[in-house]
């Protein structure tokens, strides 16, 4: 299970931190989740053709609203005292939602870059 990012202790100096990775106690566990999101995004592109061009052609809010649906479904599953099989489904839905959010962030970045030209 991924460990959460611990809060800063009173003795920690946030200005001393050089990277955000110093706040993460176990970057290997975090990277497993991040890799799962990247794999899902690749699956969305290769299996369903959801490329950057297709994302740009989709109506605004579509990607975020779809991600929201996945997250609501995951939250509903969590509210029922899930067992291992349900937790696996919750994880899968969270990964799908995160990949959709990632594609929306990429779309926003492209729009901002185009506006800067």
C-alpha cells in the first residue's frame, strides 16, 4: 500500500527542501502508482485512440467530467467496506480517473502554449 506524504514536522524547514521528492518517504511506492497512471494513459491512446488531437477535439470539461464519474464510482465502492476485489476495482477506477486528469492537464498546457505564441 502506498504510504501518504507525512506532514512537515515543527523542526522541518520547508525552505531547506530542494525538491518535492524529499517530502515523499518512499518514492518507489509512489512511482508504482504514477506508472500505473502512465500505463493507463497509454492504453487509452493505443486501444481507444484518445490521442492529444482527439482530446483537443473533445468538448471542454469532457475529460474531467468523465474522470469525476470514475471517482464517484470508486468512492461509492469504498463506502461499502470493500474487500480485496473491490479495492482492486477502486484502485483501477482511480487510475483511470487520474489518467483522464493527466490528459486534461496536457490539453490545458497545449492551449496555454498556443496562446503564448
